[in-house]
C-alpha cells in the first residue's frame, strides 16, 4: 500500500521547499499520495491542493488578525480531510502560527507529525518547544545551529541542510538578462528584493526605492533590478517605475542576484539566496509599529538576518524598524560598491555561511527522513496490534531487543504453532549450526506465505555440540509464537532481528507484561545471561509500548 502524506505550507518560500520535497518523495516512492495546503510549486510537483496558501501569508501579529477567519476555515478543512483519508504522516513546513495548531489537531487522530523547516524558536517564542515536543515525531531543521537546540529540548531531530543550495539555479545567463533589460554590463547593478508578501512589499519597497535614488546620485550609472515574487498585485510595484534605469523582473531572483554587485533585501529567505550567489547585501525590515512594540520584548536576539545568525557574527549590515531609512541603506550600499576591501570581507563571511548550510541534497535527505518515520510508525502499529493479540493468545512474540531496527520492517507476520525444529550443520567442516523451524500458521497478520512456513535461525544444538549466536531466539515444538519475518532468500525466509532475542508477552494480576529476553542462553535453568536486566523482571506492557515509541523516535 502506497504512502499517503498530508502536507502544509503557507508562504512562497515554503511552497518552493514543498515542491522540491514532493519531487524527491515521488522519486523515492513513486506510488506516494501527496495532498494538502500549498501553492503552485507543490501542485506542479504532483501535490493535490486541498487549499491554496495564497491569501493566508502575512507578517506581524496585528496583520495576522485579519486572516483568522480564512485560517480557521482552512484548518478545519485539512482536519476533516485527515479524518476522511487518514494519512501516514503530516508534514508541516515552517508557518508555525498555522502549522502548530494544525499539528496538535492531526496528532490527536494518531497521525505522526514531521516538522520540516523548523520554527525559529531560537529567535523568539521559545515556549513553542513544549508544543513541538508534544506533537512532533521528528523535526528536520535546515540550519546547522538549530539541531542542538532541539536535541537539548529532548525533541527528535535530524539536520538535513538548506534546500536552497539545490534550488538556487543560475537561470537566465547574466549577459542575456542585461541585453533583455538593456542594461550596461560595465555599470554597477543593485538588486532590490522587497519580500514576497503583499503587506511586506507595501511597507518596504517605497523606502528601498528612495534609497536607490540616493545611490544613483552618488554612484553615476547605477542600475536597479527589482525582484518581484509571483502572484503580487501590479500596484505594489508602481513606485519602482519612477526610478530611472530600473526594471521589475518576476520569477528571476537567482538570475538577478547573480548579476548584482550588491543587494538591498528584506530579511528572510532571500538573504540566504544572496549568500549562495556571493552577493554582498544590506538587510532591511519593518513591521507595523504596534506589531514591533508587541513583539520586540519576545525576541532574544540582537541580530535578525539569517546569514548573520548562520555565520555567528554580523557579516552584513542590518537596518531594522527605525534604523531602516533611505539614507542609511544608501550609505551601506555605496560603501560596499566603492570600498573593495569591505566587499571582500563581506564575501569571506558569505563563504563561511555557505560552508555551514549542509551541502547539496537537502530535499532528498528530508524525503528520506520522512519516509523513514512513516516506515517506523507503520511497523510499530503492526507491532502493538500483534502484541495485544499475543496477550490474548498466550503466545510468544519475537521482537528485536534493539527496537530501533524495526524501522526496516517485516514483510510478513504469522501467528501459529511450531511443528518441527531441525538443526543441521551449515558447513562441511562442522564449524557452525543452523536451525530450521517449521511453523503452522493459524493467521497471517501481515502478508501471506501459506499454511506452513519454514525459516532459518542461526545456531542450535546437534548432540553434544552447540553453536551459540548471541541473542538468536530458540524454539521448541508445540510453542505458540508470533513470528516477524524479514528479508529472505527465495526458499527459506529469515526472522527479522536475528541476534536480537525473544520477548514473551504474558498475563499477570496487574495486567499484561513483557519479559526481557535472554541474550545468551546457557545449559541449566539457573545459569542464564540476559540482556539489560539479569533478573528478567517483567515490564508492564504499557511501559514497554512507551519505550517502543521512544526508541522509534531516537536518531541512530
């Protein structure tokens, strides 16, 4: 049965990441089903849109209030879809104001949650770590310093790297772009990146245009390219048309940054794009005054630009809120255009940023991590059902003592009785023994290999000779067992978790219990070396289940 994922992203950058992730997921699992909240990039990669994110994305606390009705309607629609078509996992991408409430509701349906592009708890609202710990089966951050933050909070985490490393495409060649725009290749070029959300552009672009006018007076011949994000109203960019030697270009941010000598950019993903293209930049940002007053006390950092946070130092200048003035932006930009030593120092810092982003293949690593979680959770679901059935049947359950190995999954699970146990030499020189076990299957809990199945276990006893394999399970005729069968040669399948041991689930006055297995059985009932607890004290089944879930979430 194919994997079914529900995905949620709520911003243009998240949609780009969702599209790249969807392509990798389809490569790794061609029959996968993807649906959720997304945009054109996710849809183009094969995702089915339950709802379009456009119209939901804004910046700021006060600005978000206007989007509450639409956000609630979208949330209810996604939860209703999950009830109708239960997914194997929910994958949420950034957008925490929406995605954390969604994750809480989906988690109550028994669906594991994977958080890709983790919330920036290191910057503000650190209390979100508690919610993430409660809902997330795995967090996949894209910045290297985030992994330790989540690990210290006891949240399962796996750093995958930044997807923009693969997504930053050269696009249109610089010479062709300059010819198309009729720009002079010998004159300085300034990229203007005002953001991707309507309220962001409206608040930032006018002052960037005013800064550009100052730059043009101080740097004769300076030319300007304004990067326009898709699906934004023409009226937002009208102010840029007043600037001589200025072109508004849509859907070509990478080409613009590659051509530019310096960038004037809103804080956010675009700063990482600029770093990837080795383009010095001035970072700016402005929220509404009320949003800033409400939010500033919650922010724990003195620096906001992503490239500075990754570098661990202020590599490029930041002008936030009141510091963001046309004159200040122009001063910084002109300095980087005319002071070649400063420009070289900035580029050295940007090189350090690129080194820390994790290398290419982030989307593939994220897809692999997601499918690993799904595989583990599917196996655990079968495991816990089988254990409950075994309690009723008074049967023995064969499970790996290292439960993390269950992520590989069994291809078939049988409940039945041992009919025959046969030992034989595996080599002509009589150096090792194997045991062939014949099982009469009463029921197949997964797969179906027929009414009788034979499988091989390493080790066993032949007369006075005994071959020991640490943790290999032992069998007796007449035993009732539940067997997890794994990868197999054509005729005789193997038991999943060879060298792992046997767990017996039994009833007790206090409820079902699990007895830890022997790691190396030795002749004589009084002489048994066991894994973990030498006394082999029974463990409450409920506690064992919690342990299983915890082990499934640990990184290897």
